C-alpha cells in the first residue's frame, strides 16, 4: 500500500513539475517573441500577469514565509 502511495506521489509531483515547466516555457516564448507570439502564448501570458497582479504584497510575504518554513523543515528532516 505504501509503495503505491509513494509511486502515486512521485507521479503527481512529476506532473506538477511538467506543468510548471510548460508555463515557464510559454512565458519565455512570450518574452522572446512579444505580442506576435500567437493567441495561446499571449493568453497564457495574460493569465499569468493577471494572477501576479492580483496577489497583494502581504500574500507574497506570507507565501515566502511558508515556503521558507517548509524548506527549513525539509532540511531538518534529512
């Protein structure tokens, strides 16, 4: 049972990494080609910018604190 959960966790994490790398690649294409990079690339870039603009500075600080705590805990566990 734990072996299945471990494999499922690794598969889901790989899926998340693939999605993140896809978004980063699309943003890179948008930065290189600009607004003439196509409808899909432009819409993804607009969605990312809309999401980034919607975050308040307090949310970013909170997210940074939580991320820092998670990294600290992960290094202490190893």
